[in-house]
């Protein structure tokens, strides 16, 4: 295929559909631990912060996997990366199901998280090569697989969990990657032509000239911003099930709120993708981060059942487009040939923020006996993200303004 036949083509959209299906399947490892967290805490008789440790290790593995697997996609292609990751996930779930302590479960969750990473940053980086005019919505659709996974799997697993326990649920999940992910990955063997990559590099270079920061500085700034927004994001996403259990509503209600939140996130990601195709990644990211901060404030005065459902939906509709926007900023301003590694680095930073925030919220809960201070902590970190993105936006506009008189 030539350059004109590749970008935004019919094949591109077909590939996007396969990518979305893989993402829904592959991201289960990120959400399963949230659903089983109350059962794990009860079985091992540990504190809330200790019960959050498996999630934290999951996210650390997920973060590292985005970087390492992203580099592998740049070098070997996405199909090889998917097959290796599917086998890693299967082994992790199987061994986690027979864990005899919170420590051994946490180690296995690290492995699960590492393999799960292929369903996010690496897939986003791969599909971004196949679009230019509609890259924003394409990346948003691919990234929505993560939230669709979070909306679907908690409901599916809650039934198995209540009837047979979390260990049986994990044995079931050990089969899914091998049976479903590997066959789908074989449909993505086609590599993007060199001329299409060269075209994307030319466009990225033109954009990069409008920013005052070097590529390395911009990448590190995006990484710090990603940590800030995702420490904030993790408070409701990680602890909503436990929060509902504390309020007396039960973990099933919490799982429903999580699913509602993530379905709202899917809508938010799709809308953000359309916005990004018109306004660019930086402005879209800033809008999403500001709306997320407002939604976090709404959790403070409301803890009744119906308001919590409403606020959780508002939160999902506010923040869903934030993380995919980081990938768009990277693809808009940094070299296309390094997309897997650079997107992986920034996504790694956002996931490290989720890991830090998930543990930090549990720790704050243990200190204070409630989640109010944890919500305030998330809001503070959210302001850090807003500040960095405002700086990038203002510097970029100033550079363009300087160029006009010349």
C-alpha cells in the first residue's frame, strides 16, 4: 500500500476494530484486582493499605510494560508483542489463583500488569501509525477498550466471585488471553509502509518547531503531568468499591458504580477524540483535566446512594479523554519512528500515577478513617497537571506569536 492508500483507509478502520476487541480482552488484568480487593482483604486479614498493594504492583507492572512492550512494538511489530503478552497474562492469572499470601499475590499481579500493558499504550501507538486526519478519534476508540474492559469485566466477574470465589475467577481469566487474544493478534501482522511513517515524521517536525521545549524536556513534562492527573484519577477508580462497602452499600453496588464511571469514560474518550481532531492534543488534555478536578470536588459533599451514582457518571464523563490525549501530544510533536517507546514512557508515567494514587488513598484512609482527605489529596495533584499543561499551551502559543511578525 502507498502512503495515500494507508493513512485513514478502509484497512485502517478494520484494523482499529480488531485493536479495540483486543484491548477489551487484554485490559482485564487492570480491573480484576479492583473487583476482588474486598475479598482478598477479608481472606488475608490485612489493612486497607496492604490490600491495595496488589493493585499498586499491578499498575507498576502495567507502567513498566507500556515502556518495554512499546519498544518491542517499534522493533518487532505488534503481533509478536501481543502473543508474548497473552502468554505472560495467562501464567500470571494461573499462579495468582493459588497464591497463599498478600505478598505472593502482589508479585503475580505485577506479572499480570506487565502483560496487560500491551492492551493500552502499545496498541495505541500501533494504531496511531494508520491515521493522520482522524488520528484523534482513532486513538480515542483504541483507548476506549481499556474502559470498556473495565465496564464489562467487573460485572462478569462479580457473579463468579459471589458464587465461586476470587480464585476460581482468576482461573477462568487464565484461559482468556490464550484462547481469544492470540488468534486476534494474527490479524495485525501487516506493517505500516515506510513512506507513511516518513510522512508522519515530516508533520511531527513541523509541529515541534512551534514549541519552546526540546523533545526530551517536553516528554518529561508530560510524564510529570501524567503522574499528577492520574494520582487524582485513581481515587474514585481504585477505591469506589471499597468506599461503597464502607458506606454500607456493598461491593456489588461499588462494581456497578465503577462500570457506570467507565462507561462514561468511554463516551468521554470518543468525544475527546473528535475534539482533538479539531483543537489538538494539548487543549483537549487541559479541558479534560479541568473537568476531572471539578468532578472530584463533587465527591466531597455527596455520599448518598443516588448522588454517588450521578457523581460517578459525571466523573467518568469528565476524565475519560485525558490519558489518550497524552498519546496524541506525543504523536503530534515527537518522532513517529519512536512512537512506541515515547508513548510508552508517557503512559508509564500516567500508570505510575495510578499506582501511587491507589496506594496513597489507602494509606490516607488508614490514617484518617475516611476517604475525605484522600479526595482532597487527589484534587491537589490534579492542580499540578493543570499547571503543567497551561505552561505548555502558553509557551507554544507564545512561540507561534513570536513567529508572526517575522
